[in-house]
């Protein structure tokens, strides 16, 4: 297999003790070489000052020296994305990254594999898995001694290193359950959500805060509360996760989120921008994949898992690429296909996608195509919750009007259906 490696992205993402780790980066290269894979590494010119800012200039120099000894010749550019895209296209290469907005790409590579580091009991692994399905490509032990170029890395005690996790056990009760639920709320933080042309002249963002606060309190008392873990993302030009105040992780138990509703404000510290629905789908999928592949964490919480994304927006997808062109609905459709299949290798089922369109300025046909087809159980729940008449094409998609006082309750009830708690 031939790969282009987004070196800046991978090096800054593979972290130990909250710092970029050249050990993990080079262990990935050794594992690829052992498999017979060929690689071309690309770095943005900004990587050196970024490593300097992290206090890791000496590590960066060691990495450069090791490259020379191993006859590895990275390519540097002001911004390497264009060269990586061209290399993948001309050589039929797959892409290895950690995570990327890919908003400067015109053509997404057919194969994207993502690098991650996980601690599993007494081992520290560098993992490569398929971005589209979550299928593992390989696990390589990073705690064992190895050599790259002129650097010999000694053995490492995995229990003495900190690897960031995306999920935390319930602060009050960490009892494992038969089936856990991962619920991602992706909330539109674009400029139009601050508009006040609503039934009570409050911004739609305030209404959405009210919806989420009430939803968290309701879900805490629901039949799926035990084993329910929630994450909240805000999307505009970029996607910004909210960390649960009690656990400082993206996924936290419904009890921990409910305990923090008094200070919940999804728009806090956000500069409203455009509406990047594609990236919201991509980041939600990545978060679900990252969480489910962290076997040590999730196996302690539940024996099996299901996953649901609820995306709430009042606008059309709009992203301007760095070259001035604008993304199309087909870019979103590709991300949608990948999110439905994104956990198929991890939980053996789809990720349910539910969409709420607020107002008339939404792309209903696109949101309908993103939404999952309702199962018979979900249709029954929708009837029980009183929102069956709002479902469009028997999909997990409703469109509501912010000038209607009932739209807040409609969204809240719809989330109950999508989450499986109705």
C-alpha cells in the first residue's frame, strides 16, 4: 500500500502526556515499513514553530536527524494539503492523518486511514483504522523498545503515561450495562441562530439552549439513562466540542451532563460563522469512532453499543474553500454516507442520523437524505411522543418553524425519539 502521510496533522495529534510524541509518530512509520507499505511524509512549514511553542524543539531536531539516518525525505510546504491531494491523486495513494477539516481539498482520497494512540491495560498501542468504516488496519505496540534511524527508544511503562480519552465513566456510578448509547448533539452556531425573528423575539440559540437543558434533565430520568453518554458539538465554519464540566471529556454520562445544566450555553466562546454541515458529520463520526476504538474505556461501561447523531440547523451548508470555490451538496452527501457506515466495523450497525431543520432556509432534500430511515420501533415512539406527523418521508427528519411557540417542545420530543428514550 502506498500512503501520503499528513505529517503535521499526525505528529501533533499523536500525544502522550498531552504533548506531541515523536515516539508514537516513528512507531507508526516502523509498523508501516514492517508491513511493506511505502510512504511519503508531508509537513507544513509551521510544524517547527509549533513544536517550539510546545517546548519540543529538541524532539523536532531528533526527528529530523533520525529521518536523515533512515533516508526519509519529508516534503515541506507553506500548506501541504494541495501537495498531499495531488500526490494521492497521481499515485493512487491512501491518506494517513489524525483528523483534518479537508476544507481545502477538491477531491477526497478514496482511502483515508486515521492514526490513533490507545492504552489498553498493560500496553500502549499506535492504531491505524479506516475512516469510512472504523475497521482496524493494525495495532502496533508502542511501549516496547524499538529503533528508528539513530534513535533507540527504550521500553515504556504504559501505566505511567497519560493518553487523552473522549469518554468518562459516570462520576457517581460506573456500573457496566448490557447496552450503552452514545448520543451526539450537533448544534448550529452560525450567525443566523442569533437572529430574533422568533415567536418570543429571543434568539434561536437561546431556544436551543432551553431545548438541550430540558432534554438533558428528561434523559436523566428516562429508561435509557443508565448507560447513556452524551456529547455536544457546536458547528459554524469549524466544529468545536463542548467538554462536560464534571469530567472534562466530550462524552459524559447523562447524570454528569444533567448536573451541569445550570451553566449550559452552547454558544459561549463561539464566534458565529457559516454553516459547515459536512464537517459536523465528519467530526461526529470521528468522535464516535475514537470512543468505540478505545476498548479499555468502553468495555468497562457497556457490553454493546448503539450510536445516534442529532443535527440541528437553521441554514444551508455553506463552506468556501481556500481557493475560493464553494463546497456542494455532494460533499455533504459523501460525509453522510460515511457517518452511516462509520461504526459498522465497531458495533455491527449503522450510526442513526436524525436532523432538525428550523425555518424555511434549510435544504430539506439534503437533510432528508442525511437522515436515517425510521425503524418500526422509532415510528411507534414518534406516535407516542406526538411528532409522527412531523416526520418527513418516514425518516428521522423534522422541519419546524421558530415563529411557532410549539417548536421547542417538538424538537425536545424528537430528540427523545432519536435517542430511543421516548
